[in-house]
């Protein structure tokens, strides 16, 4: 049974569906329904994010196909991704608004 969900094909993180321990081979359910895996480099709690690949300091972190922040340090594949190693980035939400008011 998968222990993590890779939600969108462009994401560089997955969400753990159960707690994992260092050295665990974490089975991942991919967006297309296939299965992948990553070895946990540290303990990661339920509902926390795991890096699917190395993420360089300053690189965007993607979840749901959207930027959720930038890495504040290098994050190794299999490590926990959270507010200790990413920072939120301001967004121009008004520019992203897709629906227009009808006149």
C-alpha cells in the first residue's frame, strides 16, 4: 500500500499518508496511477511532505502543480520538506484570477 501521494506530475514533493522512518522504502502513488518509491532519509510524520528528488536552495517547491515556496537550503531526496527548509513566496493572486465579473 502506498505511503505517499505524488499529487501532480510537476510536483517535486509527495505527501506521506502514514508516518515513515529513516531507511523506509516509501511506495508512492503517482499521478498516472503507477507506483514509484523513494527511500526516507529521516522520520516524516503523517501528512508531511517528502522530497522526491534533490531540491537546491532557492529552487521552487511544487505541490498540486503550484509553487508553495522556495527552498531555503538544499533538501536531499527523501527528506522532510516543511517550514524549516522552505519559505513562502508572495503571489499576485489578483493577476491569477480567472473568472471575470459579468457586466
